[in-house]
């Protein structure tokens, strides 16, 4: 079945360093790849997404890249700050299913040390 | 505009008891979803709905039922609660934009079954 693998499960960086989280997906028909940030005790919040017709998207310190051939996509956070500490989830969706169902990765706990 | 809301926020049940979780959205979204979140397991889809009066099974539907009698509400029922259903439950809703579905989450319900 459809599957999304996310690595690493935990990531610790120094404030100001960059952080990269990687995901691979199994369904070659997937065409939408959102990233969610979840702070402790809070709801997942959409921080950035990418569609299959582009290879990269940036929003200030956050960027996402997509390699459709290899079926993987990555989240890049530059100049990390303590408030970036959270659990990050990647997900994939197939638009042609007309359901909007997201398949989530297992999550990455990012710790930014001041 | 409250977005997605969930009732209740917390609940403790005894094994065998029943309850209903309510999700409401005021964004006129067609699609609604129920997830459960367990440590190390990410977000797993329980049931979803692609419109008023429709429901469908997700990845982990056993032990749950749902109803979507009104477009803005999506109810999740547990007929006979089991300790394995101890989890945090999130509702989400989405709209479609050219075949891409952005999901927005409610604040969650923390359920403990003893």
C-alpha cells in the first residue's frame, strides 16, 4: 500500500545551523506534499507544501525540494532558532483519488539548542 | 472564523463505555477526516468524508463509526471503548484547489480508556 518513510526520527542542531528532514514515498501518482509542524500539545500546522509540477519552493527560512524520479522530498530549515523546536511531519497525497487523503511519515523531533 | 473545533478536549472512559467526539468547521470545506496520533506512529487516518452524507474507511477504522449528517460536522463514535483506543484524536478538514487538498487540523481530543 501507500507508504511514506521519514528520516531521521530525531534531529538535534545548534541554533543558527541548518536542519534537513527527508521523506520518501511509494505511490508514484502522489502529486501533493505538505509539511506540518506540531509543537508539544498543539495541533499540526501546515508550514509549507509543494506540488508535483515544481521542484523547489521557499518561504523565508524554510524550503522544500522534490525529486519525482527518486520519489523523495525534503524540508530544509536555515538559521534555526529555538522556536523551530517541534515535531515535523511530511505527507503525500494523490489528487486523482478525489479524497484528499494524506499519508503521513512517522515524524521528526527537531531540537534546536540555544 | 473559528476554523476547525473539537469537543471535548479531554475525556476519560472506562472499558466498554461509549462516546462521541464532535468536529465542526466553519470554512465550508467539503472534505473532513479523523486521525489518531500515538507516540512514534505519526497520524493515522481512521475515517473520512468527501461530502455531506458520505463516509469511508481509512487506515485504522476498526472500533470506530462516523457520521456526516451536516456539511460542517463530522462525528466520531466509539461504541465500546478499549484501552487500545487511548490516543489523541485530531479532526481535519480540507478544500480542494485545482486537485490539491490543504488540510487544516482541529486542536485535538485526548482520550484515555482505563
